[in-house]
C-alpha cells in the first residue's frame, strides 16, 4: 500500500468529509426526541417504529426496484450509445443530444414527461418512474464511458476482427472489458442518483407506488422523524456488510 | 476520421419539435383557458344509492395528517378501500393535478387558495352537500371562508392563523407587533426567521403597512418589497420547516410561525409562546377536494363525510395540534389541551377577524418575482 | 473510422458499418427522442403562450415572456449561480482528482470497495443528510460548542445560512459525480507510460503534465460538467443550508412552475438556462478538440 504515498492525505480528507455527516446521521437515529435536529437522549424507539411502518418499507421496496431497473437499462443503452458516438458518429450535435438529459432542469423533464404520458394515455406507476430515470441515467453512463473510450486504442478490436472474431464477440470480449471500470462507475452513479431522486419521480409516479423520497418529502410538513435516520443507518450497514462479504467470498476484484 | 454531418438527422429532429408543439396545441386546447367553468353547478350524475363497496379511493395528503388507521376503519364501517398517497407541498400536487389528464387521485388535501385555483380551472367536482350530512358539524363560520364561500368545491379540514412564536424566557419584552420581527431590537438581530412561502413571506410587511394580505396593487407591493429587503440582513434565515426546532435549541428567539407549528415548539419547551400581532394576520385553511376525473365520487363524498365525524377531526386537534372548523370535534377536545396550547382556544369568531387568503389570480407571478427580489437581495 | 469506409467497392463493409451505427446509436437516440426530446419540447413550446388567470396555459401567442426574462433580477441570479457553481466545481476538482487518483492506485481488490464507499453516504435520503449538516454547523451545534468551549472563539461562528454553507452543501452533494468519472479515466492509465517518462528523465510534475493530465482530461471535463450543472439547478440546499438567503437558477425555474404557476415563463427561463449551458459546452468541446488535435498531430 506504500505506492499510494502522499495520496493518502486527499483520500483521508475526502472520506472524512463524506462520512462526518453520516456519523451524525447515525447518532441521530438513536435520538429519543422526535426531531432529527435536537438531541433528547438515547433510544432505539425509531428502529421499532421503522419496523412497523409499512409505508416507508414499501417505499424502500419501490425505490430499489426502480433504481435497479433504471441502472440495468441505463448501462445497456448508455454503453451502446457511447460506443456508437465514439466509433460511428462525428456529429457534435449528437454528442450534445446524448448529454442533454444532464442539463435539462429536472422539473421541466418531470412535468414534460407527465404531460407526455397523459397524452399517450400511459398509466403511471413504477414503470413510468423507471422509464424517466433511464433518461438521465443513460446520459451519465454514456458520458463516463465515452470519457474512457476517447483514449482507448481501437487497434485491439481491429485485430480481433481481423482474426475472424464476430462483431458481437469482439464487442463483448474486447470492448466491454476495456471499459468495465467506466461501466461500474456509471452504474454506481445511476443507482445512487435514482435512489434519491424526488422531483421527476413525484411527477411520473402513480398514486399507489410511492418511492422512498416521495414518502420522506411528504413528511416534511409534520416532521421528518429519526425513523428515516434509522432506515438510512440500517441501509448503509446492510450495504457495507454485503459488499465486504462479497469481496471475501468471491475475491471480488476489479475486472481490469 | 472526419465524416460529414448527416443533415437528415437534424431535419428529423426539427420535424419532431414541430410535431410536438402541434401536439400541445391540439391536446391542451381542451383544458386551457384557466378561468374554466367555475360556474358549473352540481351535476346530477351521482347515484346516492350506489353500492359503495364496489368503489375504491385514492387520497393524496401530507404524510401523517390523518389517522393511520383511517383507511382500515373507513373500509370496515363504510365499504370502499382507501389508498393514501402523499405529497410534500400544495404547489407540487397542484402542478401534478394540472399537468395530467387523470392522476388517478379521487380526493386531495390542499390549502384553501389552491382549492380555489383548481376549481377555477374546472378540475374539481362540486361538493354535493346532501351526500355529506356531517357538514352540520362545521361551525357556521366555516362556510364563510373567502376562497370558497359556501364550500361549493371544497370542505375545510383544519384552519388557523399566523403569528409570532417566541422564547418568553429569553426576551426582555413581550412582542405584539409585526414590527418586532421586521425591525427587530438589537437583542433579536440574527435571531429571527421568517416563513419562506411567498404568501407568508409578504404577510408581516403587508399587515404592518396596513395592506390586505391579498393585495394585488403593484404600488403597495413595492412598499412591501422595500420593507422586506430592509429586514433581510437582520434574519437568521427564511425557514418553512425547521423554525420551531431552531426556537427550541435557542438558535432563534422569535420566528414567524403558523399557529399549529408553534405548538410543536411549545410541546418541547413551555417557555415558547404564540401571539397574533395587533396589526392582524391571515386566516388559512386546509381543505378536502374531489377531482372531476374521479370515478368514485359517491365514495369520495362518503369519505369526506366520515372525516367530518367528530372522532377523526378531534384526532387532528389532539395529534396535529391544529384547530379544526368542526364544532362537534372541538367540543370533544379535553380543556387541558387548550391550557397547554392556548392558541387552540381561539374561537371561530377570533379567527374570522383575520383575513382569509384567496388566490391572487393574475398577480401570482408578481408575488413570486418580489419573493425572488427579496431573497436574492 | 476504419479504412474500409474510404475504399469504394467494399460494399459489405460499408453496409456493416451502417448496421453497426444503427445498432449502437439507434436504441439510445430513439429512447431520448421519445422520453426526453418530446416531453421537453412539449414544455418549451409553452414559451410563446400566456399564463391563465389561475395557472394553466392560455393558447394565445405572445412574446411577452421573453421580454420579461431580461429583467435584471434574473441576470443577477444567473450571475450569482454561476459564481457559486464555479467555486463548487473547482473545489470538487481539487478534492476529487487526487482522490480518484488515489483510488485508482489502490490494490485492485480494494478499488471497488473504495468506489462504493464514495457513493454509500448517498444511499441515504438527501433531506436527512442535509439535516445532519445543519446539526453540525448551527450556532448551537457541536463544532461551535467545542470551539467556544475550548476558548478559541467567544461568539459562535456563523457557519450556517451563508453562501459558504451553500457551497459546502453542494460540494458534498456532488463530489461523487466528480470522483467516479475521473476514476474511470484515470484507472486505465498505463503505469508503464509514466515509468517510461520517468526513465527518460522527466520530473514527476512534467510526467503529470505531459502524460497523466492529457489522458485524464476527458474524465475531468465530464466530472466538472456533472458537478457544475446540478449545482446551478439545486434548489433545496440554498433553502436549507443557505437559509433561503441565496437564490440559484434552480430556485427560479422551480418557483415559476410551482409557486407562480406560470409555466410559459418557467419554460422561458428553462430554455435560457439550457441554451446558456449548451453554449458553455460548445465552447468547452471546441477547446478540448483544439487541445486534443494539437496533441495528436
């Protein structure tokens, strides 16, 4: 580990910055008081409340479905379009078109999609939220993958084709592995953004399938309780455990 | 590596753009116009003897604003299944109801002036009073709210006013005027917050200057703006959601607050007090409305009737600490609660002395612009 | 790009290239036309109409909305947003670049974990993360209390409800959007390249400037766009951490659609923001191409 040298400093700094609020958030989940701001003594009350709160748990389930689905679709569409733009297009118009979802204000996209779905009589539900999240998710994946592709050496793929490998084989055996870190980074981004997205989800969701952010924001008026902190703490604990376990079990390593 | 740009693609896009705008024109012609058919009378299409068990309802509300067990109890006692969906703000749910053709929502909870705007756009089903016998539980004053006199399109769920919420133990005086907030004494500089939602952002200055809270006069609003800009440097923050916590922690000593929300501060610290400034204030109401697109209007009326029962509305008082315009419910509330939370004892007559908020019509964008000019100053 | 395209007579290759183009570009472009271009154009086409008296849209053409947009207040908000978003982006780059570099240098088995650790805090809800910052920074909060307690300061510092708090909040919210793309482009750096440069006597700084930096530039640019754009558009951080005393472009647009219920004017402001950003990116893409072109020839 000596090879990271002085980089230890910015790494430490970043992770401290990232996790200080998380520590506060976890501490507040054990707050006896009803407020996520003021301390009222230690209690596990909010974990019990969470366990019995069907709305929040259902919201979490809905959110996970949307985030997972949006990630898979975004990775597929975003990777394809990134490769296509890099290899088969020289149009800067298409470049900006593919990046456009990242610059359209979310409220415009949200209301626009709602109007559009109404016009074509699509019933709203998790599927419409998923479709909406793929719009920006795909743009993020495409941009990250392109940033990596733009410096990739195409000679390997040509060699592969010259050796008689088919298009599909070349794409999956040569192209995809060489951009895998970008795909992983893009997928993590989309999943993370989708999990916490509120504005677009609010406008494109149907009434019986609220996502977690919709459930949480609607609590603002009468108080977001530390129950949500408890949920967040558990979620992080589970994710971290799962990641570490996966690494232990499969010796998960980066693909490149 | 260069390749010619493909013009056909660009042409396609332009064509799509053009087609899309035609689409809007064609599709929205129907519900445009804004002023809508506000004069529509109750239709006779409702069937009072329909089997309610065959209907089901979707209700959009703020989270935790009605009892958790209400859907189950309603289904058991009356029949229809109720799904509750939630919204965070009036503004969001109104935008959603306006943009979509059928949101799937049958009953929505919105504040009075928003109910007025929805009704004016022809989106609401008129209330069929004969299907809601429990309307008799309401105070007579509850039919005089100016956003919807006679409750033609909306039924009030809760009401209240806005005032100053302060730490009596940390102030050297007893505030009684909006000017205590707008031109604070030195001990309060940097220790006050104002509400950020534009109607209530304007309210203290409007009342302090002797104007209506519904004024649409640009000259008056210029004075309001100047006053608010002068106040801005003395504020800790504009805050709609966390002000009572700031008061409890001592970060703020006096805040502009809705009466019910001040009660959340009082619940944590008895030194917190509420006062309606002498210049007067507003009268706000949250209401229940039925969407015209609802296919379960009989059940929707039945739900509103159920909610107006004394049991549900007294729950609102006891748990949300809001006043309700429901005499039967207020009569059920233990007098001790009114000792702890004095503003719960305000009578309907007291409340009606304040000015009821109505939609601003064409002046709406002016308020938004002034709010921007104030907060960005 | 292959030479096949340029040689007439190899029709099969050309056809293959065309098929490939459709296979790679077709689904994504089609998707974006259906679910982005059409919905967004539906809204942007409202720019030429009037707001109804109670909200909604009256379909009478007008250019008044465009004239209103030139009010100085909107320009000043745009200027203010630009400054805040730029500061946020520069800070994110300064912190994110070495972090991404560090992660890429970790042993492979730790890299994915380190990456996930970057996004994990964001699997919690935005509101309660922001509340956590309020808990930390408020005048009665732990930072101020311990500073006062230690006798370092007498009066609590005003950490919250300042522009600084807004920048800190935005930086926190969007730093992963900088780190992940940077990581993706740094990770593929061939260490041999740098070693070669070092062996040829290049100083570490020259190696960085001439080898590392140009190769990681695309990632840095994408990361900067990812941080800059949502920083301009965020409206909750200015409200909660800025105490509503700082207004960003995001607040403006949101307020027109929701508070004023003036969709036509909201659409004008949105269009203005989109055009401004597109112009900014066009400039960026022109600069990059010139830099890249210079590097290649």
